[in-house]
C-alpha cells in the first residue's frame, strides 16, 4: 500500500510540473471539435458496449456506444431513480467522462504515461453514428450484425476518441514518417529514413498469473490451471468458439522468449478475439480474416529475414514487449515477478537460450500490466464475502456508495482517499480491497497495441527505434481498453469463476474416460 501511495504521489507531482511548464494548458478531458462533414470510416473492432471505427483522414478511432451499453446504463439509472423514464443523453456523456477520468487518474499513474493515453470526448452530429455503422457493416463479424443490442445508439451525442494506433504517431500535418512526402508546391520527395508498410498487432494478454489467495480451496484446479485456459473450456461448451486455443497467458508473461513465442504462435493458430494484425490500417489477420502472413510480411524485412518472415516478426514483437520504455537500454528485472507454469500449457521446454533469464524487465509493458494485475491479492473467493459485507452496509446507508466513489467520480485520490471515521477502519480496508480488485479486472481485459515501420537506415533520432537483425524499425506501443469495472458485477465474476472451473473439470473427466476407453480397446 505504501509503495502504491509513492507511485501515485510521484506521478501527480510530475504531471503537475509538466502542466506548469506548458503555461497551464489543460490536459484533462477536453471536448474535441465536432465532426460535421461526411467522412470515410473503417472498422477497427467492437465489444459488447461499443463499436470502434477509424476516421482514415484524421487517423483517429471513435468509440460509438451501443444499445447494450445504454440499456445497462438505463437499468442502473432507474434502479437509483424510479421516476426516470428515458435515459437522458447527458447521462451518456457523464459516463463517458468517467471513463476518461478513470484512464487519466487511475490507470495512467499505475501503468505509465509511456503506455497510456487517455481518450478525449468528441461531439458528434445527429446521424453520424448510423452513417459510420452502415459503412463498416460488411466488415463486422456476422454474429454482431443481427442483434439489436449490437447496434449503435443514435441518441448519443458524444463519443470517445483516441489516435489510430494501427499507425505511428502523427502530427497536425499527417504521419511523421512516410515513404514519400508531398510539398506545398506539389513536388513529391522521398523520405530517406522510413519506407515500407506499417504493421500493427493487437494483443489481449489476459490474466498473467495463477492466484495465490488463501481463500481458494487447496484442492481447486485454479492453483494449477490459469483462468484463461479454464475459460476456454467454458466457451467451447457454450459454442462461442469451435475449438480452444493453445495460447496460455502464463507463457506470454514468463519473460522467456521461447515460451513467449510459443504463446504468440498459439494466437496465430487460433486468434479468437485475442489477436489482430493490420497492414497500413487494414485488418489482414484475426478471428474472422486470415491471410498468408508470410506473403504479407515479405516487404517488411530485408536481408536474411526474408526467408522467415513470420518467425522474424514474432521475434521482433517479443523484443518490443520486453523493452523498457521509461529507461534507456536494458533494465533490472522486477523482484516481485515469479514466473509460473499452467498445467494446461502445451509448451515443451527446449534448450535454454543464452541470456534468456525468463524474467520480465522492469518498466516493460508486460511487467507494468503484470504488476497492476497483481494488486488483487484475494481473488474473487476473498473479494466476494467483502462485497456481500459492503452491500449489507449499503442497504442501511446507501449514501455511502457515493462517498466511497464506487461508481466514480474517478479523481486523482480515488484509490487512496479516506472518507471514513476512526471507528470504521474495517470498512475503509474493505473498500480499498474491492477497488484494487476492480483495477486488476480492468487490466486483465486490456489490449496491447504495437505498430511498426521499417527504416531504410539508422535515424538521427533513436527514440522509439529498435535495431533488430541489423535492421532498424520505428515503433509505438500502447495499452488500451482500460474502462472501469462496475462494483455490482462482482457477483457475476463469482458465478463465472465457478462455471469455468466446473467446465474444465468436466472436460478433464471426459478426457480420462476417453483414455480409459482407448486402453480397453487395445486389450
């Protein structure tokens, strides 16, 4: 807890200093300029609550809320105010502002400004959301086109906006690094530093460790099998995906390059919704589109790498995932990291690679994610009774829900502030544990975005540049999908955890029966 306070104190001290040097420029959630003109939209992805589309001209991604999101919001609003009949548009805007504040005031201090950029709020004109939805409809998964709750909510007048991370950072005049540059007089010149396509890869790493909570039954499979691998069996039973993937998050978070490559190859083989690759902003590989990656990467590498495109690309991505962003060169390993092995992992150890310690360097993106996921030390088995205790208290003192900030607002002191009297330390401790659990749940569902572009020669500015196999690449790396998790969803998490373990156990029993049957056939 003391370490957490130090991290947050240093972050805000640094941010306030940065603000003062910029002449008081407001870096908080500003309302971006509204979109008035017709534009070309490109599909980027979607979840249950929002549809993400890219404005190609601006190289920005807009998250339009879906009807499912506003239906949930409507139900919550009515539970708090029975007189409320229709969901006002300003409530949608208020909720989106909460997302911005949460990312800026909670996630960014914990995960670093190097990886997290808060979205901004953009005002949108009537009809624009439907226009974008119709334009990208053919690119959406089939199962997302037939349910009314997956339609965008046309009542919304605001949307969250982020840079299009399928590309490298841009300036007001366009991309910083391109193969050609058009001058104001119409002349086109060649940029002798950058040339080649921009390849981006989006990863959903999921939970990177086995729980150590004392509240979990010692006989539970959860001490041996990671949450993601268990969930795969439940999804297969429910028909969400035709077959489980060989990807295991514990392999990716191991810091061992061989295990990490095995994990990425598992995602390549069965991407589901955990991997997506784009070339110049166009999806070329993912759950519903799988082109020949070796063919797509042929103009990305030079030299010896040209005979092993996919292998080289994955090795390059691994180097970036392990590269510290806030410090130059190599970094010390995180002392809190403890590499674990999931019983379900298909990884077979090979000869130990020279210099591959199997540790996550401090300040690399995976270490930051791992450390924030680890804020939850109790897991759902320890949190659920605390939730029940708090809920009982709130039934008698409903005003305390607002005092504790369980639904926001997410100010700079949201995690650490105290609104309790001296005789309620147990409540203060309980609320803090719940908040840390919800933070961990957010980061367990985050995504990592990496964009790369090959360079012709060594640039004068080596920031965000990696030398790989005697070739230089400029890259960006970001963490996205950091929305807050709701306090009222804790019972759902509890039930889901039980269902996942049950599904995995049933699958193990089937495998055992099948193996017994095979042995009987050979007798």
